[in-house]
């Protein structure tokens, strides 16, 4: 799936208008038709956090920052904004199948209450923690 070539959608009711954003300030929105959150900087798509929604759950499957925007903290901004949005909705539990999102939540305990299960489970699944029977 290629995200970098997609142009931002024209403003619609309920979505932020890119024309009202100050230059140099990234912003995040839930692009529900594409099933991803996207971070946009100066009208350019900088990255995405792909998800699948089911009643009461959101599973993050992939996070990607485009090459021109790497090293600028975009992935962290994207993750925190997406998780803040999930919290604001108030009716979903998070399943981080994406290794980046699992690691981000592991480093940011303020988001662990959103999880559908213990953080260690997701860190193991993302290979960020050794399996329980692995020698240490």
C-alpha cells in the first residue's frame, strides 16, 4: 500500500481544514475511509497508523512514516494523537499488533489503560520482549 502519492482530501464537514493550520505544525486526523490515522505537515502526508475497527476494539496493524519525514518525531506524534482520539471516543480497547505502537505504549504507561490486555503480551507478540521460556 502506498500512501505518499495520495493528495489530501478537500475539507469536509467534521474534518479539519488544512488551510487553517499554521505552517510547520503537523496535525493528525482519523481518515476512516482508508482505515488509518494520518499525520499531515504543510499539506503533505507524513505518515499513517493503519487500523481495523470492530465493536469495542481498534487493532493497530502498521505504522509508517514516509522517508522525507523520518527523524522528526512524527511517529510519536501520530501515535499519541491516535491514542488520544481512542481515549476521547471512550468505547474502544486497543490491540497494538504493530511493533511500533506496542513499543510506544510500553514506553508511555499513560496509554496502557486503553489496552485490551496486559502490555507484556503485546510486547512479546511484537518481539520486543523475550518469550517467557527464553533464557535471559
